C-alpha cells in the first residue's frame, strides 16, 4: 500500500502551474487491462517524478493505490498523477476501464480537457472498447490513440492500428512508426532510439524509408483534409512542399476540435514512445482555456453567463471525486474551472442532484458555506501541500464535510451551480443486511458515506420489503462497495435474496365473518361483523361500502371496522404482501352496549377479511417494468427471445442510428433482478437497458410456484 508505493515514488514537491495555459488535464481512457495505469508509471518515470516504475501486479503503482485496487489488480476509481514537462504541468487522470466503473470515467472526462485512448497491441477491439470511445465522443473529448504493449509476445501493431481505424474511422492516423527499439517520427522524419529509458535521435534507418514515405503521405493528406485553409490541398496536390509548422498547427487544431486522432505507439516497459507522448500532450493538446466550460446556474437554477477559465474570475470548481478515510476524513478532488482556490478560505458548496436528476437519486440537495482545510496536489495517495490552485488545475481539498461528488464550489458572496455530468444509472439491485444486528448503525453510516463518494451507488430502504437494497452498476462495483464496508467501516455485510414488493388481491367474491368476543372477567370486548369482499380492477386500491341496516353495527364503530380492514390489508392475508384492488361491503354485525369498542371492531374487521380470504383464492400481483434495451441490430433476435423467456411482453422495436435497435418490452420485476449482468454477458457488453416501473399485474401460478421453490 502506501509504504510499498513509496519505494518507487519520487516524493518530491508537486509541479506548480501559475497560469491555465501551462496546464494540460489528460485523462487516460481505454479497456480494462490495456495498460493505462502502467503507462502513467512510465510517464512519471520519463518526466523524472519517479525514479523507477511500480507495477500493478505488486500493487506498487501510484494510481492503483486503493486497497480494493491492490487486491483486484485493476483500477476501480480515478486517480491523479501530475508531472512536469517542458514548463507545462500535465495532470494525468487514470480511469478504470471496466464497464462497472463508467461513473469514474465520466468524472475523469469532466475533469480533463483531452484524452489518451489506450489500446493494447495484442488485443482486438471489442464492444466495451467501442462504448468507451462513444463516451469520449459524447462529450466531444479531443483525444490521441496510444497503442501500448509493443513488447508483448502477441503484439501486432499493424493489426491493432487497422482495427482502431475500422472501429473509429480513417481520421485515426499514426504520427510515428515503431522501428526496432524506438520510433520514427512521420512529420519530423527522425528516428528516436531508447536505451534504458534514455532517448537519442538520428536520421531514420534506410530500411524504413518506403514505409515512412507511404505513411507520411497518408498522414499529411489526412491533416490537410482537416485544414480550415481550403487552398492547402490544392497546393499540396500541385506538388508544393507544405511546411512542418503549418502541418503541426493544422494537426493541433483538428485534434482540439475532436476530428483527428493521432496514434502514438508506446511500450511502457522500455519507455519507448513516452517522450513523444509527453510532447504531444504538452504541445499538441488543448489547454484548459481552450476547452468550453460546463453550463453555470445560480443555486436557484437561473442560468448565468458562461465564465472563462480565468484565475482572476469568480470561483467555480467542481468535486470530481470524494474519498473518505476514517483517519484522514473526507478528501475532495476538485477541478477548478474559474478563479483561484486558497487554503483557509470559506467557499459555498452547492449540491443539487434532485433538481437535475429527480428525487430517486438518494442525494439530498444542500447548500452551505464551508471552510477549506488543507489544500494539496495529490500524486495517487500521496498529498503534497499546495498554496494556491489556479483555474484549469486539479487539487485535493481536505475536510469539506458536506461536499459530495458532483457538487459545485464557488464564492460564498456569489454562489454558483454547475449542472453535474450525466451519471450512469445503477441497474443491479443487491439486498444486504448487517451480519451482526449490533452493526446496523455502522452499516447505515458507512452506506451514507459511500453514497456521497460515489454517485453511481444508489441506496434504497424499501419500505415494503424492509430490505436495504444497494443499486450497483454490476457485480464488480458491488464487490468494491462491500469491500469498502468491511475494510473501511468495519461492517460485515451479508447479501440476501432480493424481495420484490408483491401485492395480494382477491381472486373472487367471498364472505367473511369477524367475531372478536372476550368476556371472561373485567371489562369485556365485543364486536362482530359480516363483510363481503370482491375484486376490483387494477389500480382501484380500496373501496369500503357500508350497507348496515338497523344499527346492527353502531354508527360510531363503522369507521373502526374500516380501519381494522385497512390495517389487515397493509399486512396482507396470505404471503404477507399488502392487499389492493378490493371492495369490502359491511353487511351486518352485532354489538354490546358496554363491551363494544373502537378497538374491538377494528379487530373484528381484520378477522373478517382474513376469514373471507380463506373462502376464495388470494392472487399475487407483481410489479412489471417497462424495459428498453438498446442493442446492435444483429442481437435483436437474441435479446427478444431472452426477454420472452423472462415472461416479457414485447411492445415493439425502433431504429436508432445506423445499426442499433431499441427493443421495448414489459417484463415482471422478479425476472430482471440480475438483468444488468445477464444482458452484458448475452451481448458481450454491446447492449444497454433502462427500466421504469409500469404497473402491477396478476402473477401466474407457475411463477408463484417457482418463486416459492426458490425461497424455500
Ligand atoms: N508486456 C507489457 N505488459 C504491459 C504493458 N503495460 C501494461 N502491461 C501489463 O498489462 C496488465 C494490465 O495493465 P494495467 O496498467 O493495470 O491496465 P489498465 O488499463 O490500467 O487496466 P484497468 O485499470 O482495469 O482499466 C498488467 O499486468 C501490466 O503489467 C506493456 O507495455 N507491456
Ligand atoms: Mg488501471
């Protein structure tokens, strides 16, 4: 952990940027295992921050510093690693590639102005990788493609490059050619040799001349096609030699627009390509002032004029990650969009998830002034003190007790609110309970803290089933949550069978007799009632009809009978689920002038309903959701037959884009409790879905039997 990591960490002072133009916020995006975290190590070594790289396997990297990451040997959260290069501070933001952690990726995309899309030279491009590319597209993120693991036994750089071009388009074009133990720059026409991490340059070896010529031509044409100077293509085709300065300028403009994706081959093990990557990041990528700021509102939701990335402007910052540690307390990782943050000042914290995403997100709105404690520039887990943090930079703030991920920090005299980035919806429900009853309070504190850190975790206290349900992104995400509860908050948690809130109703008309008579000694109790119960259509809830004649049930006790019946309905009469959709008619009864009471008639009402239930069939109603599955066209058949197998009723399909279909169906909730996992495996991560409660429907006998069998 921290002490292990320190063996490779330089531990020097953090690089400091005094102006936004001297900062690059670069997020690493790519499939799990592509080599992002390892690449960060190599870049930290190349820039002198580390003397030697840590490894993911040993748990000694800067970015995989969380206990769960060390145990799982993969990233589960975003991590920051700043480095200096050529007078520029590069904030590398490592993100996890696994789909469950897409929330962390989105936070990383929000914090960054440009991305390195990391692919491994020994892997093909699968659906989850395409989904990551789309995540970048969705926010218009400028990016370069890094093809890493050049040294892998099964590496095939050419295949990896053409797979990337097939998947992401012909504007994915290499800037370098791998050559022996180095690279050849296609624009600079220089060979870069690496020897034990040290780079030297020379004229390209003749054996690369043909390849260089061909790839250079394609690159130059690609850049010129993107140029805003329309005369350039004509001049180029006319045989004019276009100057490297012009090409580099056009290339940078096209990268910043997100319409051109230079490819850089890299080997983290030998360091090949790391210097080239740092050069592209510092001289070719947009700086914070070139990246549009998110929309700004007042805390009352009134739109405000857009701000600039100006250190002298009003303070505007956003919490992109929150960690809480029983010893250090809460640490908020913050991206500063405007203004300057200084320690020991008071800021306004605005959290308005409900206004933007509705009440179901389990994050209460809040607005408060809080004092900034420590200010630091983290390197993974290591916190290095900071004195001022200017617009465009990233830093960590200690002990903001109320700030949650996605909250806005602003000047207390001029409170502002940023619309948070789009959070993915957790769709895997996991029911849990504290292993020991005495741990229930600890569990609720732990869950509250985890929800503040992680907007993709939704906590539901189901009032009907009395279960605590953790809505997670997938099994890997739920493992991380349970791991944190056990290791950070000391609560052992058992996962239990998820109970879906069913309802009961009457299958037919039935009569019931309720007799609550106790007359032995003291004050007696006397109440008798006769009722008739009949089923009503869906959504009718409850009707009570009084047909008592001649005062057999005295007036004042008629509401008591109704109250008793309602109380029994809440508890149910069969399997213990609330009862709905019935009409109860009170027909007759008996009373006693002394012993009858409100309570006695309530009891009699409940008894009458229970007796009526024995005279007919009690049916179960189950919640049915509207499920919308977005799938590639070729999987529509499999998705549909899988939904039918879940007792789904297909409602129709809709074309989306060129090769996707939206399949809509109504599916009982009991059949889709693990659909988040099943759909991912059925589609290899290519399909996604949403669900929304639609209504209650009669549960068929076969499903009731199956449910009973699985519970017993
Ligand atoms: N041969 C070789 N192996 C590498 C290289 N880079 C990374 N690896 C190995 O690939 C595995 C995955 O690397 P990571 O850096 O954890 O990959 P990641 O992209 O951060 O993965 P996630 O955190 O799950 O998204 C590790 O075992 C690394 O040692 C490389 O350049 N060459
Ligand atoms: Mg990683």
